[in-house]
C-alpha cells in the first residue's frame, strides 16, 4: 500500500522553501493549510490585475500589480518566485518601455501560472495531511 | 485579551494571517478589518482602538493619510518594510514595522513593544493652547531669532519643509522649526485646515479648487483624496 505521508511527515514540493515555511508557521500545519487556501482564493484576482496592467500598456501599473502579488509567495514559502517578482519590478524601473519587457513578462507570467498549480496541489495535500 | 485593534490591509492573505496571529496570542481583539482608508476612517471616527496594524500602500489614500485624519492616535504597527517610509514612520511615532510575511514570534515581539510603549499623552497643554488660539486672532512664531506676530488673516498657507515649516503671507515667507502635524492642533480651526500631509491652508484665502489641488494667490496646493471631502464640507458652497 502506498503511504502518502511516510513517517507522518509532510514533504513540501521541491520549489517550496520548507525550512522557511516551517519557521514562519512554527510547524502549525493547520495554519499553513489555511494560508495556502487563502492564497489560492486571492491568486486569480491578482493575476487578473497583472494581465490588465500588461494589456493597458501601463508599465508603472504593471510594476504595482507585480509588487502586490509578491508577498503571497512569501506566505507559501516560494521565496524564489518572490525574488523573480522583485527582479521584474526592477526591470520595470530601468526599462520603462513595454516592448522591451515582453520576454521577461512572458517568462514571469508562465512562472506564475505554473506556480498557481503548485500552490493548489500543495493545499490539497496539506488538507489530506491534516485530516489523517 | 487586553488590546483592541483594527487591521487596515488590502491583501486578504496578509489580513487573514494577522487575524490568526491575534487570535492565537489571546492578547489582541480584532475589532475590524478594512481594505481601504476611507472605510477604516469611518470606523475610527466612531470607535476607539488601542492599536492599528497598518499597511501603507493601498488603493486610494495611503496608510499615513488615515493617521492624518484621525482624532486620536493609537499605537501603530506598520505592515510594510519599505525604507522610504522610515521618515514618515518616525514622524508618526510608529511603534514597530512588520515585514510581510513575519513569524508568529516576531508578531509577539511587536505586541511586547506596543505594551511597553508609553501611551500618547493626553494633549492637555496643546488643547489649552488650541482653545486660546481659537479665541485669538493671531499667533506668534519663532523666526530669525525673534518672536513674530502673525494675524490669522495674513497667513495664506503653511507648507512642510521636513523639520521646518514655511508660513506664507501675501508679502513675506517665514521659516520656523515645527511640523505640520504639530501645528494642525494649534492653529485656529476656524481659519485653517490641513488639506495634505504637507499643507495647512487658510480657508478664507482659497481662490479656487479643482480635482486634486486648490489655488491661493497663484500658489497651487495639492489636496489629498482623503482630505477632499473635508475641504469641500468646509467651503461655503451655494
């Protein structure tokens, strides 16, 4: 029989900074699950904000929209995505023309779409772990 | 439970996390969560709290603009870490900064700072001074090593210059060591109104007002969104 949580420990997805998240929540897995659920709920509206800012061609608005979603990744231990958002914010400052941001934006957008899926799956796994 | 608080934060995840920390601590009762400054202002105009967890960057007026309009000043914990707010934070006597996301231990440390911080003294002396100012048609300011008498009617507006303020009259400008925040309570409320973090204007001297600014003797003065309704309510609009 395949046991989903060997040794009764929760192993986070490889992209999640597990040490950081355990420290942040003092290993309170109920609180971790609830926060992942909150992030899943808020994610779509923040992504819509980024998409709308991109389509409007307003670079400062795009920077603000990315700045706004950035703390979410801290709450779920995705510190590398936080860093990627910050990098993009800096790019908006130094390269304030939309066409020159295209490749970096596409990369960020794809990352954010994949990340949403990771957070959703982790939330499901956490719910399963907490319901044992 | 010995502290009451509100949370002013537009990011729902951050607000929920703060609420959980408050509940877990059993030290703070959350009286409300607001995602923007106008809603928070409506609440604090009717209720008193000990503490505000305050985000700075929000849609519409920012967190400091809330503090500008409050009749009382509770303890403040800023939930931001941007260094550019350090000066404002100092001026508003913010008790602590929490960088999102923060650990529960760090949250408790902030609460300890709040509990240890002295209460904002009741402004008895300032109130007396303000009452006297209401009855008086002038003020005295220290400038160029002397006390200068300025009639309320002669002052067009007062502008912040960091640790100094500039009193602008029709024919002269006087620079004195003071802050807009301090002067706000001391000048005659019949004559003067704060319209922006950096400006107090003489209501009787406004020539015209537009969307985000007003004009006094040719000077363009910004009006914060949060202050605009107050300014309009004080103008004698037919």
